[in-house]
C-alpha cells in the first residue's frame, strides 16, 4: 500500500498543494514552520480521521477558509482508489471514494493504514493514561474499522451517563428530579456495560497480541536490551476474575457500577469502564526514580476524570518497574519507538504494509538510534520522512526528496 498522489485545499498552511509520490522513501526537507509536517499529517488524517498533533479538526483548516479538503490516490494490490475527506468546522465532515459519497465520514477509516513516529510519541510513555488508551484504540480501529463505531457509541453513552449522574447527585434526595434521573440511569448502566465490554475485550486481546512485538522491538532499539526487558500489561478499572468473554465482562462491569453507585453520585462522573483503564509499561531493571518524576499518579487521575487510575508504584526491589518515572530519557524514547514499531509489525502481520511516517524523529535521536531505526523501516513499501535539514535523514533512507518552503513543495532532483 502506498500513496501515489496527494492534493490539499486549505489544509493547514496550504491554500493548495499537489504532490506526486511513489513507493519507497520520500523525504520532505524544510525549516521548522514551513509546512513539511502538514503534508504527512494530511495522509495520516485520511487513515484515522484524526491528527497526531492536535485534538480537534479546527486547527487543520487554513485561517479564513470555510473548509479543507484532503485527497489522496492510494495504490493497493495494483489497484488505485481516490480517497477524499472534506473537513467542515461546526458541521459533519464528508468523505468520498472515487468521487462517490460515503454514508458516514468514519467509513473511510482504515482504508489506508499509517504508523506515525513523531516527537509527540514521548507522551505514550510520560503522558496520562488517556494517551496510552488512545494509542490502543487507534490501533484497534486501524485493524478493525467497525470498532470506530463502538468507540463512538461508548463515548456517547459516557457523556449521557455523566450528565445523569450530575443531575441525580445535585438534586435533593427523594425529589422527583433525582428519582427520574436514577430511573433513566439504569438504562445507561446497561448500555455502558454492553459497549464497554466489547471495547474492553478488544483491548485485552490486542495487548496480548502486541506484547511479543513490543519486547522484540525494544531489544532492537535499546542498547544492550533483551526481548524480556520491556513488557506491557492491561490494567482494567475493576477486578475481572476469570471474565474474558463479552457477556462475562458486561456482567462484571454492571456489578461494579452498582457497587460504586454512591461514589459516582457523589462525584458526578462514571468511575467504572474502559475510560478508566491503564496500559502499564514496564522495564526489567532496577533503576531509581528519574529526577523530577511525578509520583502522585492518583492525584493526576482525580484531576482528570477521564484519565483513569495511574500506574502503581513498583514493589521495592522488584524485577520490573514502570517506565513512567523510572526510565531514563533514552529508555523512554526506546520504549516509545518500540510501541510504534510493534504497531507496524502487528499491522504487517495482518497482510498489509502500512505507510510509515517519520515526522521530525531523527533530530531527537542520537546517531546510533538513527541508524537502527532507519535500517528497521527502510524495507517498508512507503516511508515518508520530514526533517529540518537533509543531514538528519540517515543514508539508509535515501530516496526521493522534496524541498518545502514559502508555501511551495518542489522535487529536489539534485
């Protein structure tokens, strides 16, 4: 799979852009702020209908424009399809395939697969639990696009349920307002358990499938590391016991919701469900806490109801430690790279070569890690690289080169 042509209208800094691409490695070279990342961001947006840089669509539309359009010709198994998304602020986005409208924009998700490496990847290791949950969900949707609907349904249920909890919690005890909210809440409890169980089951399965790839990737990019030096573990917000099937998980979620009813009414938020879960990242050595690392994970979770419970402090002298707070900067970078490489390998195991995007990554890595990463990804069907200067691109990633500056993108044939 590769993108053979990219067209932009009023996307980010570009009133218009038209770039012919090819398989193999393509590098976009330009000073910071010239728009090179905007090009690869547009391709990634087609993959997930989300940006790896910002949380909403509004910043993606050029200042003063009413809408933005991203269009790409994608070649897969020798056949070309033209994918297009129209970004409309304040209104529903629209999507097309070969000029034919799709019923919903999200039907475009997963038709082109991308894996993005960027400086923001450190948030996978050092950020809130919500960053790691998003990492899992994005990968789930790329592999199984219908799960975009499940995730959307769960978010809708959560918003409605939180609204009812706030209403019931604030109303006078025994009042008609409270009784009405509580009677309706039971319906949304059931919806939360059903949709939450499906999302939870998919995440649990994904982590088990991803785990061996993470260990292998970490051993490749971290100096002197072994396959068992890095591990991931899914930490749900409730005790699952032996529950693993969707019906069993739904039953467990519903029982926990009922058990924590009083706490939820007191706080006006949903305290049980996949939105409170954590992906625990661990390394297998006895490093001490990193200087300045935060140890008050519970306070972080309380400050952000959507963030979930934080990582537990490791047992003193234990063989495995959480990466967050205990890994060095180099180890954190290696783990972040390992997560992305593991995603790439897992997607490849499904039968498709995803498009690899390396967005200003090499400037963050030392010479040895640059060379290691370049060798690992050089054989991908399409690799898109952005860099401030040509010297940042390793020799192993020699290929087509475009110069980006002053709003223009031109091929460098020198």
